[in-house]
């Protein structure tokens, strides 16, 4: 392992050991106190390596600055990664495990639990023969989403500060809260940050560049029923549990996450709570095309209206809440970020593809608020579960692409 990969791995191991699981049910900002603690840890490290204007704001966002070291014209560039990890799987007591010089074949993460990376569980692992691979120990997720991005950016900042002969314009760094809940970045002060464009380092496979993403809303179905003794329920009872199940099962099977890919959208019904008095269904709506996205929402409303007629004694409410929108058009209107990124990828001989992410990034919201922000690969795969892994070689490539962006911005 070379020195650069060692620095990234050392940081990654240290960062993932800090629990920063976000909480989608929390009503506070950030959703967990652990993110604030980690923010101050990062801020201390940023000051130690020599970054300027380091702050942790009232919401937990960490920002810092590397001033321009040239009088040549250059844009102000922002770099982002998020601090939180997802709540879908255990994010406590994470231990990073290094598998040096991968020779091919399966990687056993946890023999007792039969958690093994194979061509079926990790199809892109075949691209990484000879790489240094990192996993967790099978009891947790790894948290490389997105602490690998944090590690790459912190290492980039340190290297640039230690090598002032590398000329660059003003560079701004931000580590963000609650990306996994989709709620954090809305509190970020874009105007105060004052960057011309930015990049999130929160992608997966080497060469994947997200320059578009889903339009996204959350959806809540609130069902109020009519209860009585089941022995005398005929013609009277309206069972919220059954009604919820009926709505979910009536949604078209070809518009679900497990039956779609590419730019096809879906509705995911992901949580049901309740009983005979009332029930609540939580879900998400996703579609790249805005017109199709709005039609999905109308289709669900039409389906619910059918169920209102079928169950007249029940009350069924549908509540949509905006999460983020597709950044594709913003990046087309303001192309400088993508132009500089593609030049950096070519310079580093990275074969790349411009993708429409089947998800969202902080960059999607930042772009729609006036800060064009495509997303570049960090080098992790299979996030949000025990099969998560990353390649330090891919992370090193991401580092060099970002370094080229910093250098290439100087005219």
C-alpha cells in the first residue's frame, strides 16, 4: 500500500469508528448528537493541518478554507462529503478490515454469518484484482458512504497545504449532516459559502459521475378506520391495516424499486404502523423525468380515491413532502463544473460514464439552490449493509481527479 492510500485508510478507520448514524424520525437538526461530536472532531483536525476559517455552525455543518496561492484567475471551488451514516443497518462499533492486494475470488467478511463477497454479492469486485479492499467485520455496515469521501477530502486538503508549489484558486471544504435522511442540506447556507461551483464526493464505482438524479418526494398515507367488536363488524368496520395493505398491493408491480432500473421511477412503500383505529404508511416517490414524477403522484392519488369509494367508512389522507429535484438541467445551464471535471478525468486516464443516479445527493439540492454540484465516485460499493466494501485504489483515483480539478481551475 502506498503512502497516499495509507493516509486515506488511516482516516477512514478512525472516522468510521465514530458512530454518526442519522435518524429519519428525529425532529431536531441534526437528527443525532453524534454528528455534532464528529463535526467538532473534524474541525479540530482541519485546524491542525492548517486550514483557515474553520467553523462548525449551529446545525453542525463543518466548513473550512484553503486560500488561493496564485494571482491567476480561478473560480472558487467547493468540495463536499457527508458525515452521517444510514440508519438502515447497524452503524455502531464499526471496525474497518483491510484486505491487502486482493488476488481475486471470494472475500469472507464474516464466516459465522456467511457474509461473503462473491460475483453475486459484489459483481464489481472483479475489477479490483490487485487492489487494497476494505470491509467491516460483518456486524455493521462499513460507513464508507460517505466517510470515504470525508477521508479523501481531508487527505486532499492536507496534501495541498503541505505542497504550496501546487497552484490553485480558493478551495472551500464542507462536511454535511443528515444526507441519508435527505433533510440536512436544506439548512446549509449556500450564499455564505460563496463558491462558484462544487463537487460532492459521494459516489460508488470508479468512473461513475452523477450529473443527474431522481426527483424525490416522501409520501405518507394516514388511514383512520372505524372499529368495533369483530363478531359484529359486518357493514360497519373499516380496518386501517387491511386498507393499507390493499393500497400497497394495488400499486403496479412494474413501478416498484425491485422491478425497475436505469431512469425508470418507482414508489417504495417502506414502513407501516398502526392497528384497528388508525394506520400510517411511509413511502418515497422517485422518477428522473419531472412530468412522469408528477404523474406518479397523481396515479397514487387516483388509486387512493378508488379505495375511498371502496371503504367509505374510512378516512384516507395522502401527504407529499418535497425532498429534492433533478440537477441535470442546472448543470447543463452552467457547464463549467462538468467541463473541468471531464478534463480532470481524462488527465488521470479514468474511463468514466455520466450517470443519472438512482438516488439523490446533497449536490442535487445545492444545484437547485444555485451552486452547481455534480457527484463523483469515492470508491465504495454495496452501501447501507454488511456487504459494503471499498477500494483504496479507486479512492486514490478520486483524490487525483480532485487534485487535477484544483490545479486545472487556474488560468
